[in-house]
């Protein structure tokens, strides 16, 4: 539990507000929220997302672009 989250969170991809549903993921790098429909996950990736110890990182397009411009450090 983390307390006060801003209420009007917008999708980092389409910049549309969320409407209280759970139809979104969080980017593992910037922790921005993005609609499930706005990330192109494969069906096996979708099944991995609820796992506590998943290896898969969800990385939004903006972070992917950042990574592409940086020396790879992870
Ligand atoms: Zn979206
Ligand atoms: Zn991100």
C-alpha cells in the first residue's frame, strides 16, 4: 500500500484518463500507467503480467526509446 495516488492518472501512450477500471499496466521503468490496449503484448506476456515474480518487464514506448538512446546498463 502506498497511500496517495493521484486520481486523474492518464495513459502515457494515448494520454486519456483511466476510468477506475483495471484495464491498464504500469511501466516497470517510469511507473507510468498505460492501457492494456495501448501496449502490444503477446498472449503469453499477458498471462505473465499478474505474476508476482515475473521476469518480464513492461516497458512503455517512451522508455524503450530512452533505452535505445542509452548505453545498455541493465
Ligand atoms: Zn491508452
Ligand atoms: Zn515507461
